C-alpha cells in the first residue's frame, strides 16, 4: 500500500510544480514596434518526446489553431491562430527535447509588429496550455488522440477581393507559407464571375479580381503590388450547377484550397459548390 500512496502523493505535488516551472521560465523579448516573442517551458517525466509533441498538437488544435508543420523527427511543431477580420495570424512554435528529468516542452508565441499584448494575459494562457500535458499511460492515450488532430472548421463568408488581397499580402512576405497555411482549408467566397471554362475533367470558374492599376484604393508601399487571381474548380458531377451560372453573375461558393501558384499568382479552390 505504501508504493501506490507514495506515487499518488508525488502526483499531487507535481501538479502545481508544472505551473510554477512555467511561470519561472516565462520570458518576453522584443517590442511591438518590431516583434514581440513570449516563451516558456516545462519538463515532463514519464513522457517521450514523440508523445509530448502529439499531445501539444491536440491541445493547440482544440484552441482552433491550424497546424502548419509537424516535424516529429526534428521535435518541432508550428501552429497558427487563424487570421480573421479582427485578428492577425499568430504563430506558435513548440519544441520538444530529451533532458535528464524527462522531456522538455518549450512553447514560443510571436506577435507581429504593431500587435500589442500584455504579459498578464499571455503568461496564464500559455501556462494553462502547457499544464494540460499528461505523463504516463494517460499521456500516451492523449498523444494518440492528438497525433491526427486538425482544425477543419470552415471560415466565414468573405468577399473574394478581400480574400485575394489577403493571399497577395501573405505571398509578398513568404510565398511558401501560403500553401502551408491554407491548403485544404475551406472558404466561402462571394464575388462576380469573370470567366467559365473547362479545365480537364473539371469546370473552372474564375472570379473577377481587378488589376492593381484598376483598384479604387491602391496598396500601400509595404503591401503586395501584384494581383492574385482566384479560381474555383467544380467536379464533373456539378455540371448542372455550372450550366446555370453566367459570366458577370454574383455568386457565393464554398471550396477547399488546392494550391497557390506564386509564378502565375493564382490560388485554386477545388470541389466547389454553391453555398446554401
């Protein structure tokens, strides 16, 4: 009876220690004029690096974050808070590594230039996420659940021109990040049809997006000085829907991002349907 009791006492004592460790390791660097980085770390006994990373994936996806990269062998997970009309994308990096006491899990949140935040808000939020990590058999079970987690939540309806400019500005910073961020994500877009055409077995609807020279409000110097086209691909079984469409017509469509082509400056959505 002594061994189980001793283990239980140690478990109770360890719970607040993780919170204390996170608080003690919490750091802030940079400033809102350039970039602000918040970071902290905890050490988990009885937990492999692989299971720790899988758990963190599940924990962060539950917070409605998107997984951009999950390098299990390298011990790095990159997720991002999805961009919206009210919030910029906020990347979070998790790094796991083996240490003498177990597995060290470090989390880093980067705020872009111009984003103001308070330590009093960020610290309890980050430490609360790290506190959800579990060790032992419970940790293994949580890791299995988190390993395949992904944020499949569809985005709200938005204007196709606003979507085009969002993609252009993201590509202007890092074109590779566009596919990592958006591939497979569902969007509902509203805009006018420029062109309808056959594209292999599919039907391609090209939205009407003005050239930069035709835009009523020109991009600022630090914004993308190029246009990104938006195409929506319909499957052959959507022929009846496509035949009812007309160039110049305003439509609302839902589709999943297939790919962004930085050479052509076009983003394609696939499996498009008329939004209900």
